[in-house]
């Protein structure tokens, strides 16, 4: 029988006020998340023979070869490594790559890990990309990175389709409602559309509450064969389809500022592979670096037509109790955003598919779509997951 | 004009592939590669045409005219060196020759910028070695 790759474990580390509880270096927090995911899977670390890592840590230095460093730190000798870094969507791509490696027999147990201690280290900056190579044509103008590029996309979307700042605010408000149900979320107090509109202007038309948080965080995913999952008694989550794409990094090279081309390409492939329609998706977890990211992603994934995202999210449609449950852990906007957020989309989707999401559990979730976005609306990777 | 040592904002690390652009800017010309195979300009400068992937390229001066494709008003600076400029406009200009380029729009009233506004290049000699092509609104 053909090998089927499945997800068997997810893990993260507890956060308090956006910082890792108990502190720790970026290697320590990744080790804790990895152990949590392996314990969740019921699989020992010594069985891990595939390691997939992307990060922003230890550069220059040990982070230049992140899987090699992390493998050493964890005391394992992987025979499959993937350090694909396409931004915050890297982990959705890692699931696809691990699935192919497992199904081909290139590895048996794959561990995907991410961690960041940027908040504890106060290491996040808005202007910090060196003006070399392609970026010599960006940084000299004082563009706040990455918010300035997203702001220009939002402005163009408003120009072409009449999208409003209030419609973007709907997303921030709905996501905060989900966060209020998540004890690990950094920001849990309810907010209103007026609060979003009145929040500090950052880079017009985006305001503070349109922007993701800056927090610590670490997460991990364990994948293996369906057969091995059975042998370990762990509950498998099936991978029905996946796809990835990237189009640019420099915002000046984005093909169309009002359309998320990478998400269109990635999700089309994932839907084709899964052989399911949009109606079959019970839950969506999509990257919310900024409110505009979500709106453009929903259009690109095909849940509404181009330009209709504003109307689609209106009336708190994506909030708890709404018709379209979205970013149910509180997202990067209100739960956590440790630099590259995509792994937490997967962790939440698996918890929802297993019925382990506590107060924020959505009823009858059988199929979930996860979509990561990386860079400055640069890359996209989609995974469609199912619990049966 | 500042001297090179006292201009504190990011300065491009000019490389052989980009030197013709920055040299032209110092001479107050806006120059970019044009493809002899497909006839299209592109920006930023590359070794192969990003449209048809030909290597048959030539540097050509462009008009320095275009329109605002999108923009943002920075209310928070991209680091302390831009703090004194807030609020300032970062814009993506669709040049009449086709390519889009990121730049600043220099205007007394940042609130009046709109997508579709006509713009014209102006050259800011920020140091003896560096000139930045910025744009002004034709309606200003
Ligand atoms: Zn060409």
C-alpha cells in the first residue's frame, strides 16, 4: 500500500503578555515546542529523521544553517532537511515538502519547528533591512518595513474596489473576539470598529490595530506515515492538498498591488489536489500580518470574488458565531506574532480538527484550509487538512 | 547637501549591476534598462529582461513622468533617521514608459496625494556621491 503522510502532533510554548513563560534562548524555546509536539504525537525524538526549519534567528552565525544547528542542539542526525524560507508561509510549504519526502520514503518522521524571542530581546525594527542588492531601491525612501508595502496594497485595493478602512477594521474586531476565547492570547480585551479607526496611524491607511503584534513564540508539527501513526496510537490529520508560489519580494515588483497572485496560484493547486470545493471547507486559518492581508487572501483563495472582500467580512461574519469562522486562535493580530507566524495557523487548524480547541472550538470541523503569506505579500502556501 | 559621512539615512550599496542607474541620477537623468528583444523597459535593473528573459538590454533615459500607482503616508518613521520627516510620502510611480518605481513624493501637503496624480521626477543631491530621484505632483 502507498505511504500516506499525516500530521500526528502539534506543540507550542505558553505565552504571557507576548513573552515566553519562563524565558529562554531561541534554541531553548524551539526545543520545548519540539518536545511538546513529539509528546503530543507519542513519538520519541530519536525517531525524527526529517527536520524542517525556517527562522530569523542567529544570523550571521548559527542561524545561517538552521536545520544543521537545530539538529545538533536536539541531538538528532536527520537524513532529510528543508530550510525553505519564503517568509511566514514557510511552514505550510514545509508540510507539503515533508509530505512528499515521507510518501517517497525519504524520511519517516518529520519535525517542523519555529521559534522567536524577538519581544524578550526587543530585536524587531521597522527599517532594518540593509540597502544592498534589490533593497537598495527600497530602504533609501524610508519605507517602514514591512507595513509600508501592505499599506500601499491597501490603498490600491481601496482605489480599485472601494474597500473602506471600516471594512478592514471588521477583521481586527472579529479576530479580537476569537482571542478573548484563547487564554494564551496576548490581547484579549474586546475592541470596536471605532477603536480600530481611532488607533494610532502607522502608515496610511493602516493603523495600529490593523497591524499584527510583536511577540515571542515557538511552535512545532510532527508528521509521519498513517501506518506509523496507527502504531503509536496517535490520531492522524490527513493532508488533502497543498500548493505554494512566490512572485516578488520588493514591493515595487509586486505584479498587481490589489491582487494576491501567490495565494491564487498556491490555493488553486491545493484545491485541485484535494478535489474539494470551497463549500467543503469548514474553517479557514489564514495569515493576518495586517487586516488587508486577510481581505486580499480571502479573495485570492476564492471565497469571494476580487474586490468583494470588504463586503464579505462585514457584519462580523468571521467572528465567533459568524458564518465563516476565521483565525480562531486570535491570529497574528491578537494572539501572537513572533516574526514568522505560519506555524501557528497549522497548530490551530489541527487542534480544531481534533476537537481540542477549548472555548473557541468550532462545531463540526472536518476540513480546514490553512494559508500562509510571507514577505511583503510575496509568497503563499496553502494546505487543506481533514480529520477523516 | 550633506557630506557622505553626515547623511544618516540609508544609502544604497551600489553594485556593478546598479551603478549605471545611480551614475545617471547624479547627472540628473533617470535611466533604466530597455530590452531590445521585447521593447519593454524594466526597473530595478537586472541582467536579464524580467518580461522575456533576453539578455539583449540597453540603458536608456526615460521621461521622468508618470502617475501615482499607490502611496502611503508614513506617520511613524522607518527608524530614527526619518523621524524629522514625518509625515512623509512613499509612493509607487507608474512611469509613462511602463515600469513602476518606489520613491518619495515631495510636497508641502501630504494629504493631497491621490492615486492617478501626474508626477515629474526631481533630483535631490543628498551627498556629493548620491542623488535620489524623487517626484513632485504636477498639480502642486
Ligand atoms: Zn524583454
